[in-house]
């Protein structure tokens, strides 16, 4: 094809163009589609009404996660426990019926493979480098950690993908976030992405697909790369990407839905071509010095409201732009914070370790390393750990992490989205604070009136021990 | 989907920046399996505040909403578009929109109008006076009784779909042959890409 140097994003895009239209939009082929119970019922309904089949059922994988309670799913006699909330039950039942009716593979709530869609996709080897991956969930960007072009879509688009295996899209612009140097001790992938969002803003990536570049990312494990790409959407970007490499291939090899035998070799040979060419042009570039990144925490109700843990709650007057000043005041009122307060003096009553951002085995290990031999503070009323999938849960139990959490005063739950969003029974009470490893600190996100501080798993664990936001480096 | 050519009416002067889809429709309303009735939960958190613009009698039934930067950011939930539609909103004017939400809006017959901040500020003033604003999609203009006239861009395909109320799924299904051709060459060259859950 073109001899012009291309970015990784452009390479993946070009490989998926079915046809280009005169107006510049393109019909893009979708390789992998993940479906959960919340954003799919209206799409299946529309297909039924119009008598339309699913074009390629084997390219879609369905798993329930958002609504599921995280309490035990089978009773003592091994029978499934009914879901108490009738609306949640109806939505879950709809997926359970719709998926098989359209020939789609469905992972039931009681299967050990069940988990949050964005944990399950990579874990099963369903998500692969260089593929286009979509899901009716904005954190689909997560799969970019494997070098896939992955993004969230709405329900009409879910229907469009089911019926045609394509989407009509306008190409985004490539943006580069380059990180120079190494992260300091105690500074995690989550701290880095929070820092990046704080730097470029919640709309800074709007209209772009971000590629994360630099040694830092090359040295990261896949779990860490998934954490970084997961939050690309919080910077407004359509997707985030990290070029696949040997770390990626080692992670995928042998996974149930990954290619096998000669096809594996062919796939790896292809994946090795997936990187931005020397001289490829990015429409926007941001450079970040890794040494400037400290353990990060949010103070407000937008993920861009980030300060280092050693920082203070800002004054609204600190912001140059008028609308940001108004927004900051609103955030502070909602969060019940006084400007100038050191972040380490902010007391918390709840701790949530989980979500598609930070519920993989490494996240649980990082939190457990801090909690080992310690206990949560008395003012922490509710602390839960929700593994990202049944497989993560089983692995953690094998390593004895569950004991560490339970002895530290945490509840050890079944996999699902849990307190990341107020849709299932796990909610943060109104007016209370939560140190949370999730990705959104929006008003009411963790329950009506709940106050969220986004942090890394190790920082959440440290906060549980002291009962206030805490610099995890005091523990290492 | 209902065609949209010209909308004339009062506008709700929200003006707020970073209005995320959790604000437009909180998660507890997402447990529905239908598209109807979500207006009840729309902007619930903002409506809990006394004197909010949504419950102000001056803006009841207004078909236009004016917001700040990054409207519809956050969750991909299309319920946000359904909730707005249920309130009777057909046009949102803002300096910028999230990609996902503006796509969802168009697919439900809601027009996202991007205008520079100064123009948005001016329209907010006019809206606060309770005067009608006219949005003309044919001409791609927003006008006020004070003779303000702002032009906006919209990608031609979206404009075409909105003007004619077209169903995108049906349009793409008509391209089945091209899609089939793409799949055939895919299956020949990189069969593992086509295996999915059947691997
Ligand atoms: S964990 Fe949270 S962000 Fe991730 S898919 Fe579930 S609800 Fe969405």
C-alpha cells in the first residue's frame, strides 16, 4: 500500500476499510464485538422487529457484568441465586435469551470465565492486536493495551454491528502521548494515566486516537497497559493504543480464543508490522516527563481534576478560564471539600478495589502487598475487593490474596462492575467518600451523592489502612 | 426516526461545561429494556436544585438545549439521547461534543450544533430572555430575533440522514456485497481473524 510513513492507528484503520464514501466517511469492518446486558436489549429488540439476523455471530461475545450483584451466585445446594431487583433481573434475563437466540456465545453469570467485558476479552484471547474491537461501553478503549483499535459505541451502533459487522465512521486524528524517562518507586500505571488526563484535560483528546509511546510503556505488563488505555476516554479520546510487542504475544499465547499452530505464527508475523513508522506524522503531540509523575488522586467530579497526593484541594480562582472556575466551585460543593486542604487530610469511609481499570491479578497483588499484616482503619466502614473475572478470582485465591484482604477487613466479592457505577446493589452512601480504583468520579457515579476519589490499587489499600488519602510511598 | 429540517423554539440555557451522560441520565435509569419514558430521569441531579432551568416554566417544552464544552462526555449510554428525546429536545448547541454522544444523538434524530464559545454565549443571552431561536439544517444556520446569524458545519452523511430520517442499518445492509467481498479476502489471507469465539 501507501509508501508514506503511517501511524499505528492509520495502519489498523487502512486494514479495515470496506469502502470509502465521497463524504470522507468509511465503512469499517469490525473484528470483535463484546456485548453486555445494559446497552444491548434495545439493539436485539430492533433486530427482531425488523427481522434482521446477526451477520457473523462468532465475532460477538456476550457476558453479563454491569447489573450483577457481587454476592454469591449459587446457594449451598449449587442452585443459582435469583436476582432481587426485578429490573436488573429482566435485563439480565434478556441477554441470556437474546444471545443464544441469535447464535452468539454467552458466558453465564455462574461460569468461572464470567467477568467484566473488558477483563474477559483479553483474558479469553478474543481481543487481539490489530483488530477493531467495539462494545456498548466507553471503556472499550481498554483493549488498546493489546494494540487493538478499540472503542465504545451506542446501542444503535451495537445494532449496526450485529446486523452488518461494520460501522460507518469518520477517521479520527492520530495523537501521540510520549512519556520520557522512568516512573519513580511507588508510582503506578494508574497514577501515570491520571497525570496525563490532568495534563491534557477531559476534552484534550477529543477527535483523536491516542498512541502512548516511550520506554515506560514498553516495560509495562499487559495489565498495566490495559489500565492506561482504559482511561483514554476520560481524556476525551476515541481510543488509546500501545504497539504490540513480545510482552503482548507472550500474554496471548495459548489463550482459549487466540490463534493456534501455524495461524499463531502467521498472526505474530503480522502483529510485528503493527507500530508507527519512523517519520509518521501525528496531528498532536504531548510529551510528559515520567519523573514529574507522583501518586495521583482526584479532588473533583471530572477525571481531569487531578493533583499529586502531596498537593492540596485547589481554589476555584486558581483556574484561568471562567467556566472551569464555575465547574470547580460546583465540584467542591458536591465533594464537600475546603480549598487549600492537604489531600492527605481528606478522610474516607469507603474503599473500592475493582472495575475494568484495576481489577486484574496484578492490581490485586499490588493492593494485597500493602495490606498484608495490616487492617483497615476504624473510620473505614465499607471496603470491598471485586475481582475482574472468575479466573482472576481463582488465581488470587490460589495465591492466598483473598485471606490477606479478608484479614485486613475487606469483603471478597464475586466478579462484576460493582461500585464502579450505581447500577447494582454495591453503592457508596450519599455524602460519604470513597477511595476508588475505578475510572469515573462523576456526580452520582458510585451512587446518589457519593464522593469519589480516583486512585491506584496500592493507594486505595494505603487509604484503607490510615482512613484518609495517603501517599503509598510511606508504606514501601 | 423523525426527519429534522428546521427547529424553531425556546432554548434551555444550561451553559454548563463537561455535562457527562451520567448527568443526562443516571445509571439507575439504565435498567430498562425499552427506549421510552426516560425523560423522567433526565438531568435528575440538576433538577434537584431549586430554580434549575429544566423546571423553569419559561423553558417548558423547549426543543433546544444550549450547553458548554464537551457535552455528553463519559459513558457511551444511548439512553442519554433517548432521555433527551423524551423531554422533547431535538437540537443541542455547544462548543464541542463527545464523539460517542454526538453519534448517538444523530442516530436518534437529535441535531448536535457546534458553534464557537462566543456564539454560544450570545445564544445563551437570547435564550435567557425567553426568545425563540431558529435552527435550520438545510441552510446550516442558527438565527435569533435580533438578526444574529451563525453558520455551523455537519458531516454531509449525518446531515442527509437527519434531513430524511434515514435508518443507517438498512442503508449499510444494502452494501452487503461489498462487505461479503471484504470478508472473503479476509478469510483467505488471515483466517484466524474470522474465527472469533469459534477459535
Ligand atoms: S467496570 Fe465500570 S467502567 Fe468498566 S465496564 Fe463496568 S461499569 Fe463500565
